[in-house]
C-alpha cells in the first residue's frame, strides 16, 4: 500500500469511480492476513489428522502433545479464525464497494482487526499450551483455561464491530441517497452480519453466564445439556455466516468475472432475506440424538431446516444461470457446451467454480444429516467431517482462496505470483477434497466415529482401512493444494511487480431484472430484524422454557 | 417483481422435492417406527453411581424376551463393557454419563445417542440375528476417547 487513496475505475455497471481511504484498507489487509495465518496452521494440523489414521504420526515432531490438542487447533483456527477474519475483511470491503463510499468509521475498522488479533492470541495461548484441548465446540463439563473462552469472546466481538460499522455506513449513505435501493453487495453483507449477530446471543449467554465464571471458579457447576442448546443456537447459523461471503462473491462478482449477468436482483435479495430469517431457528438439528430435548422440538427444527434449504436452491439456479449467460456469450453451444467456455484459465474463477461443484455434493450430504431419522445412521460419525469438508472446507475455503487471487493483489498493489500455480492449487484442493470426502463418508457409513484418533483406536471394523487410505491420500492432496496457495500468497505479498489495484478488482455483476422491479419491502431492514428475532424466540422460547429449571449438577473436569 | 418462467419452475420443484423429503421422513417415523431420543429423566452426575438404576449397571429381564440394559459411561469406559442377550430379545438401553459428555453408537443398528451428564438416555431395539455389535463412544471425552467401546453379543 503506497499510502494515498486508491481511486478506482470500473468497466461494468454504472459504478462511479470512488476513493477508498488507505487507512481503512490497511487494517482490512491485516485482518485478511490474520485469517490466512489461521488457514496455514489449521490446515497443517488437518494433514496430521489425515495421516494419523494410516499410521503416520507427525505429532511429536510438531510439538503437539495429542491428536486432540491438534484437533482443537484445527477446529478453532479454521472454523473461527480463518473464516471470521476473512469474512470481516471481505465484508468491510464489499460494503464500501456497494455503497460507493468509505466506511463510516476508520477506528472501527482498526478495532475489528485488533480484537480479532487479541482473540487469536488469548485462545492460541491456551490451546498451544495444551490447557484447552476441548475441541472447537468446548462442550461442558470439560473445562478449558479461561483465556480460551475469553479469546472466543473477542473473536465474536470483532464481528459485532463490523456490523456496527456497516450500520453506521448505511445510515450515512442513506442520508446522501434518500429513497434509493440498498446496493446489492452491501445488502448481502448486512443481512449476513445481522443474522450472525442475532445468532451469537446463544454462545454469548453460554460463555458469559456459564462457562467463563465456571472456569474461573466463581460458579461450582454448570448444565451441559442447556449449554449445548445455547451452543447450537449459534452453531448452526455459523455455517451460513461462513457460507454467505462465498455466496456474495458468487452473486456479486463471479458473474461479471465470467462475462455473464445475474438474472434477478429481487431473487437475490429474497435469498439473503431467507437466510436472515431461517438460519437461526434450526439449531436443534445438530441435537437430534440429545436426550434432553423433546421430539416435537426436534421435528419443528427439522422442518425449518428444510425451509432454509430453499435459498440455497435459488442460489444454485441463479448462479448457474448467470454462469451460463457468460459461457454462451463466449460461444458455448448446446446443453452443456457453455461450461468449457467459462474462463477456467483465471484462477479466481476456476477456484470458485470448483467450490460450487463441491457445494452441490456437500448440500446433498447435508440433507442426509438434516433428516431426523437418517441422521441416526451418520450422527457423529466420520460422515459428518466428510460432509463439511465439501462445504466449509471446500465450497467456502476454496472460494476464499479464489477471492484472494484478486483481493490480495488489489490490497497490496502487487501482481499475483504465478497464475499457473494458483490454477494447480485449485484443482489439487478440489480433487483432494473429493477423495477425502469419499474416505470420511465411506468410513462414517461403516460406523467410524468422528473426533477420534482412529490410528490409535483399540477397536476397528472391517472396511475402515480402505476409507482411511482415501482420507489420507485426499487429505495429502488438499495439503499440497494448501502449500501451493501459500507459495502464491507469499509470492504475491513480496512480488516486485506492481499492479494498478483498479485493474485487478472485478467489476460488479450487472443485473438483468434490476432493483427497480424488486419488492421495496426487501429493504425494510428493521422490520426483518424484528421478524428474525421473533422466529428465533418462537423456535427457542418454548424449548428453553420447557427445559428450565437448569440442571446445574456438573463440576468442571479436565480429561487430557 | 419480475421472476422468469424457469425461475418459477425451479422454485416450485424445490418446494415439491423438499416436501416429499419431509413426508418420507414422517413415514419412516410413523410406519417404520424409527425414533430419536427424547427426555427420560434427570440425574445428578455427582451421585449417579449411588442412584438407581445406575447403582447396579448391567442387564436385567423385565418381561419374557424384554430386557433393560443399564450402562454408566465414564472416562474412558462403559460399565458394563459387554452385554449378552438371546436372539429375538428386545432391549431398552438406559444410559448416562458420570463425568463429561460421551457418545453411544451401536454399530449395525440405528441406536445413536449422546450421553450427557445430568440426562438419562433411553433407546430400544430388537436383536433378530445372532452376532456381535460394537458400541463406540463417538464424542470426544478426553485423551482416552479412542479406547472407549464395548460390545453387545447376541446369542
Ligand atoms: C489440508 C486440508 C484439511 C485436511 C487434511 C483436514 C482434515 C481433517 C480431518 C481428518 C478431520 C477429522 C478429525 C476427526 O474427526 O477426528 C477434520 C476435522 C475438521 N476440519 Fe478439517 N481438514 C482440512 C481443512 C479444513 C478446512 C479448510 C476447514 C474449514 C475451513 C476445516 C474444518 C474442520 C473442522 C471444523 C473439523 C471438525 C473438528 C472437530 O470435530 O472438532 N478443515 N479435518
Ligand atoms: Cu466417551
Ligand atoms: Cu469418547
């Protein structure tokens, strides 16, 4: 970053050239890098996990005491640090981009980065010293070091700060543009962060009212079942918080990157609105096998889970249709002939196309998890990591890497280092993830438990060997993809060749049926927040009230 | 608001497919009788080893061909580790944890549940064929987690 404001010129759409202040882009860049540090360390531990099950033990050589210390680091660094930091960075940028103005507060941009960093340092200390080997779900009554919980709190606060800035920026923009539609890129980010912030109330109560005072010894006991309910109130919406930034890129940028157009502004708004409303009242579908929750509640949450499948189906349709317009413009003919005409040579596009492909498989396996009775076959088996390495581990992570292929050059003014390596990276990761998922899904269907050092287990069933090899080979391929990504990333950060940031920033997608035709009511943010809170209360109020009084009988236990 | 013809078709199809899925699941519950766990009782994990029925874990016959298997999970073993039942018997598992969260999946059946301290888990199944089924702790419960298992022998 050279210090002065960067002024941008864009090719598509009616976007005006705007100057974004460098003092806002700088903390955004640092937050992005923080996220990738999480990916680097977390991904390394993933490799150790994949190899452990075929007898290759790299834990001692890596100064990691146990499989479970490693798994805690893997889960926390990837599911919280990588995703939150990337999403904070990307959303702040897209908010500016949509509104065509700087964020309202530079101090908040800095504060978001610093709180995230503080969270990583605190939780990282607790995990690296093996004082918090409780996995990323930190189920009570396993007790972690208080700094672990505190670190998690700061990570969440970093996201709240982004929302505050989005709202302030929205207010400022609204004053300058009375009566206009909220620009789509800003709308998507706003809906995502509103949804997420409402959802964090679960884990906030869990940690602040129970686990933190209990880990400090101020409370003698806690209620593990109640804590799990609160955890999953946040723990399902979190998957949409991971996913929606990828969707934002797929809707707002990828169509333009492939030379196509988005069909409908209205359906896009509807998609994000449905996520705001229905991401939260579904958390119990992670707890179909918990004894303390009545069956009726499980059924309600399952039905709502099927509802929240609808916006993803709309996305599949809208995004594929937009890609098709691009492929056809490039000369593609026939039913599928447009696919090879997409710009597969552009690593940012290729990574995200492969991510979408993985997501269709991930979504299909998700339906199985969500189905009440089929869930009994796969719950807590290796099937589940098989599923979510296609979704968050590939659809999201590979999209984020694809975004980085223009975002990092944009933020640093340095040219992408080796387009070819970046392409190989995307294919390696995607193919590796498919093989990995085959291993985990196959193992899961043969009752292999998840979150288990399978290589050291004192039991085994026939068929697990084959699955383990798929997992190990696929995981190693993903890891090679990861190494290539970091070669490209560091090569870019230190690249001597400069680029004009405006030249690498993808234009925003044009929309065929523009915002004028979309229902005005989509933009009534306040109204939808109230509806989302009401739905959450309806889905969780009776459950929590019926559950009380709390069963505060579990003292803290350390089991590692 | 303009919604294109194909978009409408796709939306309708989505809703139809999801509704069909829900109906199938409903049928599996009502017709095939597949059940998920639901609240049975609360216990105090600090005193559970002195609380009936967990003060005497093991198998007992409650009616001809019907058994109750009481299992108490601790880091990192099940008490008892092995249960032997005759072919054709219907067994209700009654379980809980005395310390942290554990899991229980009985391989080769649809029995799958969480053993959460403070909550009693009950699940029932019928063993029609002779043979062995591993039960495995599938929730992380500490450094010995991968050594925690047991078996049901149907003879
Ligand atoms: C090099 C690439 C990766 C490999 C080889 C890998 C491998 C694994 C394996 C084998 C497990 C299962 C461990 C067990 O159940 O015992 C696992 C769990 C997990 N992975 Fe990955 N992974 C990779 C990348 C990622 C990415 C990119 C994400 C998310 C952005 C991710 C998120 C998770 C999460 C949340 C868990 C669950 C942890 C838990 O159960 O507590 N992984 N990974
Ligand atoms: Cu256990
Ligand atoms: Cu266990």
